[in-house]
C-alpha cells in the first residue's frame, strides 16, 4: 500500500470493508461514525484514505 493516492484524479473511488462486505464511501467534511471505526482505501491504487469519509448514497441502506 502506498502512502498517497497515485490516481488521477486523486481519491476518485474509495471503499471500506465492514464485517467482510465491501462498501463504497465518499469524502466527508467531518468525521462520521463510519470513519471513526473503520479505515478506507483507494480502489484504484490501494492507498489508505486518512481523512473523514461516509458511506456512499447507494450503500446507506445496507449498513
């Protein structure tokens, strides 16, 4: 895993894994319960996303 996203544009597709299920996430302005409990990664290059994030709109119903 790299330290910074190498994709252009950066951080275009993010995901997290919750109880073995992969969810799409998106950057958030402030910490959320999800970003405080889990880690997120770039789906393109595998870099860890170390900023606040939230579940993507289509995954809100699933978690």
